[in-house]
C-alpha cells in the first residue's frame, strides 16, 4: 500500500532521516518507537507530505506522491492525520468540526455529513458532546473528537503523531481504547508513541527508529522480547550506556576511571559494583589487552547498566589479530578480574574483531 525508497529529510542543522526503505501493507498497524529526535514524527509527516522530503520517493497505492506532477490533494484524501495538539476549530461545535471537511472536500450534503458525524461520535463515545465547543471538553475528549473528524473523511490510512503525549495520564486510556477499536476494523495505521505497553498491544509491526532510519522492524514479540540489534536492546531494556574509544597506550587512565565513577553514581549503581567495574577495566583492559595491541589500533569500551535488574555488562571490542584474554600469560590480572566479575566471555568475528564481554551482577 505504501512503499518508501531511500527517503531522506535534512534540515540546516540536522538530518533526522538519512535513508528510509520499507513497505507498509494494507491492514498493517505499525507502532513507531524510539528515542526523541530520531525522525519518528518526521517520517509520518513526510508520508502525508506535510514535510517535503529532501530526496527519495514515497508511493501510495501506485501514486508517487513525491513526484511534483502528482495530484497530492486526491491522494491525501486517503490519509488521515491525528496530531498531538488536536487542531480542532474552536469557533465550531464538535459536530461542525466533523462535518466541515466531508462537505467541502467530498461533496457530501449537510444531512449526510451530520448523520455520519453523529455515527462517528457514537463510535468514540461522545455523541452527547455534539453541540459542545472544543473548549468545553477535556484533553482526552478533544483527541477522541480529532480521531472522529479524521474518520469522517473515510481514510484508508491513518497517521497518529503521538496522540496521547499532550494528555493528562488519566485521559490516555480513553484515547488508546478508541485506537484499539480502529485496529480491529482493519484500517492501515501508523502510530508514533512513547507508550511502550500500548505500542506492543495495538500493533502487528513495530518500527524502532534510530541512526537516521528504521533501525529494526519486526513483530511486537520480536522487538520487545527478542530485539536483535544493539540500540534496540538498549532502548527496550532501558539500559544506561557509557562508551569510550581508546586509540593509544597513553590514554587518560585516571580520567576514564573517574568517568566510570561518575557514570555509576549518576545511575545509582552500588559502590561495590562501581569498584568491581573499575577493577575489571584495569586488569582486563590495561594489564592484559593493551600490552598485546601494537601500532595503530582501535578499542571501544562500553558499559551497559540495567536499573531494573541492577545487572551491569562491560564490553571490550578491539581490532587486530585474534587475542583471547582468558588465555593470557598474565594469570595474576586474570584471576583478579575473574574474582570481580560474574562471567568473562571471549569471541572473535570478522565483522567486529575481538570482543570480550564481562557481566557483573547486583
């Protein structure tokens, strides 16, 4: 139904979308999740051409809407957009908000638009508010009216841009319930949301966006229970991350150990775990690995900490020939590191070179 090829969107100071490629099938309900600033809202605004892509193409039902010759208004009638800020006309009653576009754009009579509007207000549980003005409604009610107004155009696709982010937490559930009911009717929907539970429950596909595009695409079970890619894992598991590159034997050891202390304190890691982490870093990295690295080298040292489980993982990735610290002649440093860690594992792969993973429990 929608095909996106090499979509890029660049602004003067940032490029949220670098290269997006995907196909959205009829009836798909897609939750779009990811950290702030990763292009989630930009993606759906490009799909509706509220933002003009810098390059690439978007094809909706065979129509290339990024082509300047495309009759965009006709294609847009197939797509409804629900914004986080409602965008209702405050000088119109609720029913008038629903009637305006079908009368102006679809040529429906006033009676037809009214009857359909009342039917949709019943669908979202607000038929008794038909003659009220938007200012007389709660935030959750306004968003339900906004959804009904979108449905009044009989769209085939609905794009939701964080539909619950502007709501009081007590009102989120009522809007989510309406969207769930729409999902059961087979509408094609894309929903940008920060509500992870809702994202999982409502969708048949999840886009995790990061690094300028759709970083990982899968079923809710795949993304939330078995994510495959590193950034997805960090996001889903709410991991706190520290990362540092080491390219010289003369790196600032004292400074880096201090950063580890700061990272631990900031994330309320126990002092015992901070000490164990520093101990492992000194013995594995400084005493065992670095003496084996010659010439120009690159090492990435990363720490991932889960506040939920209080478990901490350290990773040393370095290039060069295969070298397993567990086979080191420096048995003293190895024994010290093993006493501080719960486990130390080594692996070698052509993609990443040498990798040592150390786990430290609570």
